[in-house]
């Protein structure tokens, strides 16, 4: 049987935050966790992920830098930025460079984060539907051009 749960990848360099997220959301969603941006990118090579949530402030690769790499190689997952800092430059960069769907602050609120994940998944579904429609239209156009 196929897993119908929303697949969420949570990226944070603080182990306690990863455990907390997993404990809170593992029943509602299919949760994957990564301790770094590099680990997240490796997971994306083999796992279907609908929503990525990343902390902004991490060593070696910020959340925005991760999202830029994700956008270039894996454009489908919807991206949410989570940070404990009121850093407007990070938010602006995340929107402009990382193409984030939503910005949340730490500490996160379970209800607010659940709603953000569900809205992000809705956006993911819409994107998939549009891709499918575009592929069908391209096929029909090719057929018409060949006749």
C-alpha cells in the first residue's frame, strides 16, 4: 500500500530540534530529518519529499543557501524557512533566492506549523497538476503538428 502521508524533510543542526520535530509530527506526516544542508541534499537524491523545512542559521550552509541548491536541482519540494532570529535580510534572501513558500519563527507552534505544511503540500499538488496538464498539452500540440 502506498504511503499517503505528506513527506516532510526537516533540516536543523541542533539534534534536540530534530528529535522534537520528529516526536511531534511523525504520526501526522512522513518525517525525514537531516543534520545539515549536505545531508538534506543526499536525502533528496533518493527520497520523494513534498515539503522541506530548514533552519536558517546552520554552520557550513544556511537555510537560504540550501534552498538555492534545492531550487536548482529539485524544484518540486515546497520550501519553508524556520529561524529563531528576526533577520529580515535572511527572509528577503529566502524569498528572492531560495523561493520559499512560507517563513516561520522559532520556537515553532505545532498548530501553525501543521497548517503551513498542509498549505505547502497543497501548493505542491497544484504544481504537479500544472506539470501534468502542460505535458498533456505539449503532447497534443506535437500530435497536431505531426498530422
